[in-house]
């Protein structure tokens, strides 16, 4: 409900051409607030199963009393089946006195450390535990600004937000690390989308373990307002990411795209025009999904009436004709 | 000299050329051909230079929707031919209204090519039209119909067609000395620039922007959409690929006239750094009945290609030939040649592409890049751009000129005109 209201508000702001940026700013603030709403989070691990994950051939993780436990001598890191680009990840972790694990983000499991980064989880026992390698750091890339509570044997909350160029890590509701990845030279070649991984505990000490519970994710790339914001990115890599998210979302994006196309910002205008075309191209693919096509067709019909720009209206009608043509035959 | 114009019956046909059956205009060999040029950009200037130098051409009118360009080009013409009596127009319809004009040349942006040619045919004029032929496939079909109905003469402005090199390449290929040609690789380096993200502007007073857009969808004015870079927008054109296809595919059609196109599979990317949307790079695979034809933005891995910005590479069962506009390299076994003396000259040479057209205007025989030839040669390019835009492989029926099992692709074979413009 709240999300719907926010979206309406956002779209209204978009209509008021000269205050688009204010609208976006407000939206960003609201997105942050919305982050508190558990409704937008889905479980990656809720204590029952590993359906969202791909266990490695040597295991390494097991569910014990609804908690995900890693502490054996061998095993593989555990990766999500799905890849995510922009998201808020929440989890709880507990380390033993000699625990050493981590959360891998935006990585390709084939070469997780080369392609992604690790948000470190480390009990304070090793000589390497400086700010660049302690819990909450982007291990070896970005140091913590505020050192978190490293008490072992108790549950801590962690939140990792991947928001285009920005990665923010919080532990126990305090921000530890803020990374602007485009300013971190060592991260220049890192992926901006990828799997999420949990590192197998690898302290090689007696009594080592790491435990996880309540792993939840909010995928920002399925939220129209967040996707729209990406259309204003000057960095084409993140614009491309937003285009792709919009295309995947399909019908729900038609109206926001039409409104952006009616606006004044040349980046957003040309991007939304293109994505609308690509959406219809996908929708009309003879091998494509019928539902995607029907939904996009409906959304185009409904949006054409709502836009004020004659140029956009005619464009939507032209696209509508393309889908209609392929439905009739 | 008084100008003579009369109708005359004819029964003369020429093998390999379309028959002009009943009636046509007649311009005596000694008469001047009265020419008007529509579209006064760079190609318009080339037209002006080429045609005004012929003794039997009188440059009667220049036309452009941009008054600045119109004045510039008139000045150039007057410097070269001080005695010229040339009128200027901003609306091509006034040019077509004049009964004393025999020929128009058209060097407007692509989205105007077809309609101007069609309206010229209807007003009894012959047309030298710039490449590409048209904006859409459907326009090409209508052009052909109206051209036939009016028995007009049309030459597509693929001036490379007239070169000695292209004629000789065609002879070598047709001689069979390379065996059966099974594959041709075409390439043109470079792609669409992004053109940045400029904001819309109010068009200058000297430019009739609405007329510039004509049948294309209405859009706010931005300088990069207009002169010089319009071809990087799908609203008006087909990018570098659409621009150069006709020049280099020409040698394939001259040599092999491939038939039975049935599959088009295109890959590529748009620019990321601007509002332009035509391919930054493109690769298209065409399957004809007896030929595989490939287009790439990077030169194919064949010797020498990397140094050529545009080219064609013919692969036969007994040898290969690589050429561009002016050069050719033949490879048979380990031998590398630039000609095979034993192959006789079988093709009549062109007196030059513009001269060939003017001769056709007088003789009423169709010129070398006439509409039947040019339309067939240009067609695969449009289909590849549709495959590029839809991001999927397409099946084509060359008899019905429709895609098979893909109505959306068929939808893109045409584009509705913006009022008040319409196709007959």
C-alpha cells in the first residue's frame, strides 16, 4: 500500500517537469524509509531449506535448529541461484572465538573473489584484523569507517546495501562502511551484478564456526521508482542496468517510462523511448511469454490516454499497433 | 532553342532492361535536360556539381527546407556558372508543379526519399535519387509501382556502380574462374556515434523543421537530429550500415544477383553515449538459396581486409576475391593476382553514373541502377535492421516479401506517414 502511494507520488513529481530532480531526491529518501518495511523483503534463508542456494560438491553448510551452520574442516562456499544487482541484504550472524567467514556480493561463483568482493566476518583473533580486513570491511578494498561490535558468540545483525555505485554495510544498525565503488581503483573490474555467497568457515582452528539466520533480501531492481532513477545515471553501465531491469519488469514499467519520456531530461527521454521499444520487441517475440505480451499490451493501451505529450502518445500508439498486429494473427 | 516535348509510341525493348511500353516524354539528343535538385546538403552539393557540368543540363531549380543551405548552394552554383538562371524553393511541391522540369535529383534525408520520388514520378519527372532507396520496405514497393505506372526513369545514386573496378570484378566472378561462389563477406568499419544528450531547442527561423520531418513522427528539434547526423536515428535512417550497404552490396548484386533470401540473423549494439539509436556495431548473417552473405562492422579475418574500411570478399570453390571500390585481389591456390587476362570483357562499361542516367532520360531505357535492380539490392539491409531492432532471427519469404511467423517484424516493414503526408 505504502509502496503504491510512493509510486503515485513519484510519478506525479515526474509529471511536473522542472522538479524532476526534487522528485527523485524525495523518492530516494522514501526508498530509504521504505527499507524499514519488512514487506519488501523476501527470504533467502528462513531456517527451513536451501532452496535459494546452490550447495557446493563438498558441502560445508548445514541447517541445524533452523540456523545455517558452517564449521567443518572442508567445504565449499554457498551461493544464491539468482544473481542480484541492486539490493538490501539483511542477515544475522554469529562467530565463534576463531570464526572466519564472509558475505560475497556481486560475484560470479566461478571466480568469486576475482569478480566480486567479500564483506568480511571475522572474530578478532588474527593478526590481520586491521580496518581493511575486519568484520564489515570490503575485504582488502574498502576499510571500515566505524568498527563494529566484534563480540563473538552472540548474534549480530548485518545489512548490506548495493545501490549502483554505492555499497553500504551496517552492523547492528550502525553503518560501518560506505564505498563509492567508482572511486576504488581495485574495484574497477568488479561485476555490478552477481550471486550472493556465504563463505565457508575457514579459520582452520579448533572450535571454529560461523552461523547465519534470517537472511532476507529486498531486490531494488523490481521496484519501478528505483529503476526509473537509474535512467538518470550519467554512468552508462548503471543506465544499462536500469534498462535491463525495466525490460525484465515489463508492463509495470510502461507508465513510468511513458512519463519519463514526456519529461525534459534527454538521458531519461531517450532511454525510456528505447526501453519501451525493446519491451515491445520482447513482447512480440513468437517464442516469448504470452503473459508478458498481454500485460505489456494492456499497459500500453492504458498509458496512452494518461500522457500529456502528443509525441509520446503517438509513440505509444505506434508500439501498441505493433503488439496488436502480432496478437491478431 | 525552343524546347520540344511530345509523346511517342515505342515497341523497342532491350534484353535485360525493363520494357517501357506505351508512352513517354521525348527529349531530343540536342535538347537540354532541365534539372532541379532537392536537398542541399553535402550530397546535394555533389549533385549540383556533377549535373551542372554536363553541357546538356540546365540547372533550373534548387530546393531545401533550410534557407541558409539553399542560399549557400545557389552561390556556389553561380560562382561556377555565372549565367545560370536558377530558382530556389523551400517546398519541393512547387518544384514538382513546374511543367518545364524534366528531372529531379533527391539528396534529402532517407525518410523523404520515397515520397519525393513517388510524387516526382506522378508529376512526370525522372529521378536521380540518393541511397538508400527509401526509409521502409513498403515505400520501395510503392515507389516501384508508381515508377512503372508512370514509365519514369530512376537511377539510385550508387555512383560506385559505374566504376571500371566493379565491372571487372563482376566479369571475373561471372567467368567462373573462382569456381562456385558460396560465401560473400561484406564489411564497413565504424558505427553510429552516440551524439551526447542535448536538450531540445527551438529550430532556427531559416529551417522549416516540420517540413524537414515530413512523414516522420513529430519530434522536438535538436541540431544533431538534423543536418549531418540524422542518419544515426532510426526515426529517419539506418545508420552507417544503412548508409553504406548500397555501395558495397552493389558488387554482390552486379556479380551474382543472389536470389531466394530466406533467413536474416543480426546482432549488434546501440551507442550508450547519446540519443542516437542506430547500430554502434552490427553483424548480419543472410542466407540466400545459393549464397551465404555476411556483414560485419569489423573486417573479416581474410588477408588484407584489416586495411580496408569497406570491402567485399567472395569465397568460391576454386579461389577468392577481395575488393573495395577501386581495388581487387584475386587468390587462386597460392597465386595472388589483380586480374586474369583470359577473362573477356563482357559487360558494357558505364559512361559514368550521372551520364548513364541522363542518357536514359533521353533514350527512355532504364539506367544501370534502376528501381527494379536497386530495390532488390537494398532490400536485405532493411530486413537486417528490423532483426537488429527486434533482437531476433527472422525468416523471410522472398516471394511474398513478408516475414514468416513474425507479425511484429512485418509491422516494421512499413511506417504510417504523419499527416498530411501519405503514400499512394
